C-alpha cells in the first residue's frame, strides 16, 4: 500500500497485510498494537526498553502474532508502511526522523483513534489540555456530562486509552485529556470543542524549547467545530486560539475568575455564571453553580471548573447538570488532597504538581507553608516561582536529584527561609522528609507536598510519591 493509500485508512478499510510499526510499548502503544492486530495489520513493536512491563506486554502481543523488537538500538523495519508513535517518544528522535525521511507516515494514538471512529457522527470529542489541571478539568467535565444523562467517558492522557474507547465503548461523548506529547502526530481530528487551561514551562526536555512546546500545544485547537475555550488570565492561550485554524463559525470562549464579559464564563458574587451560551448574552448571564460547589475551591480549581463548564455548555448541557456534576465530582488522588491534620498542622498531598507552575498554584492556595519540593526538574528554572511564593513559606524540605536547583533559587530570592535537604535518594526517604517538615511546622501551618518536579528519579510515578507521603504522615510521629 502506498503512502497515499495509508492516508485514506479508516475503520472499515482493508488493513490486512499492512505493515505497521508501533513504537513504544506503554499503555497507549499496547492498545494501539492490539487494535491494529484485530484489524488484520501485520504489527511490529519496537521499544528500546526491555523492562518488566514491556516484556509482559510483549509476551501477550507476541503470542497473538506481533513481531517484537525490544532493547538495543531501536529502528523502524525496512518494510514498514505506517508508524504509530507512542507519546513518550520525542518528536525529534532519530527513529521517527528516519521514518519521515523515508516517506513513512507517522501517526500518534489520537490520529489512529480518530480514523477508527464508527462514523463521522460518532461520539464527539471535548478536548482539554494545559500545562496543569487537565485531569481535574476532564473528570469534572465527565461528571457534568454524566449528570446531564449522556453516556460519557473520560479518556486519553488520563490513563484510559482513547483507541480502546473508540473501538469498543458505546458512548455519546468523550471527555478527552490531551497532553502535549500526544499532539505532534495528530492531523485529521476535528473536536467538537477544545480548552487550553494554561501554558507554562514544562516538557522542555521533550520538545527542546518552550516555543516549540507552545507550538505543539496549540495544535489542539486545529479544526475545532463549536468552541475554542481559553483563559483570560493567560494571554498565551488566547493567542493560541487567535492563531488556530478552526472550523468556520467556531467561537472563542473565555473563562475568568472575574466578572465575565460577553462570550465568557466567570464569577459574580460567589457564583459561577455563563455569559456565552445564553440567548441574550449582551444583557444577561446564567447561574451555573456556586464557588462552594467546587471542591477544593482554590482559585485555580474554580478556573478548571469554569473551563469544564464551558465545554459542557457548548455540548448543550443544562445549568442544573453543571451544578450536579460539580457536586458529585470526586477529585483525583494526589491533587491538593488533605491527608491528615495533626497538632494543628495540615498535611496536603499535591504530588501531581510536577512542574513549577503547578507548584505555584498549589502554594498560593495556602497562607503559611512548609514546602516539600524536588525531584527531576526537566530543565525548569525556579527563580520566578520562589519570588512569587516566598512570603508564604515558613520552611522548605528538599529531596531528589535536582534539589540543588531549587535550593539555589531559594538562596538567591528567599535567603531567610530555613531549608533542610534530605540526601537519601531511595523511596524510604519520605519518612525523613515528613519528619523534617514536622519539626519546622507550627499550628496553623500547612505541610505541602508540591514538588514542582517529576518523580522518576526516586519513584515509579507521582502516585507512588503521593502514597509514600501519606504513609509517612500516618506513621511518623508528627505531633
């Protein structure tokens, strides 16, 4: 099959005999390979890692007929007609570059999923991206859609592979969390509506520069049909909408924590209101919910709720379902979750704060903080963060491979703040970290795990890091 033939592939095409290389055997790669074999394609799986998870998945797929190439110098086989790239692979990687140079099309999971929809009228996609808050906003959106009576599911970067949902689930609408690494090889998708919550420095190591990160991120708005939602407080998100090649008639919808202008959702006297999806938006607004319905009701989380509400309203969800969805919503773990209160000190797990911007929004939600930070910095700088939050810090406990980066910023911009660095680098470091934080804390303080860094230097992921924190709080004498 020629590259032009590959370009026209869809769910009902004849995939038999098509040679497809799936690069990366993570959750998305596994699902893509499985679905492609169900369609009849000849699948080769390439992954430079040969860890336990990859080996287990490879054993299953190999037994079904896939060709497996794990470990060593990964390469695309000469007979490949299509490459499906997992999001963990850098777009600039030599492997993908070689495929493109040889005229082999490269798709991501989302591109494959879009092509495998049952029909052009299949469940529409409501997409949410942003440096921070994506998972929370996506789950809020799913809750609102479900409260409206729609058969809805949250999928994508949230851990539920989109390609599986499209192939096997009977749903009316998909709330889709979109991470930047999923966007470089997405071409033909046309979402119903899309929101970008915010933009800050992240994934610099993956994309090479902040400018490239923004360029890739704004691809999420391409071909949006109904509403392109942006944050009024983040001008970059509005600029992304203005540059986007959307479908004719698509509206730009702003969300703000202030009183909304026309075509915005915002906050008035403690109420979330809609001045975008009402008949007389020039003169009136629709009450959707109260700020108290958003839990936790930290400002950045209210903004998440407004973005989710904008997408829900664009799909026709009634105001009562927005309120009901927010009231029934349960926050995902490790996102500003109160673990315990001991001796007047509150211990909060925000392990999901894996970059400086997320740590900043978390820190600004509390008045007096013992900050637990550190891990893999991913090329970030912390000076701006420290300047913004230093008045709230009573002490800092650092851990992880790039603790020195944060410590240097603290010395430059908050030299009077006491800092303890825990040098232990295995997962058992967390009890030492919590014990150190408890010695600094006084009644009324918050001990906040908001690392501002990735967790992979010491933990499997941010979930394991958050669990270790909660375990340490429960077991260490912090009273």
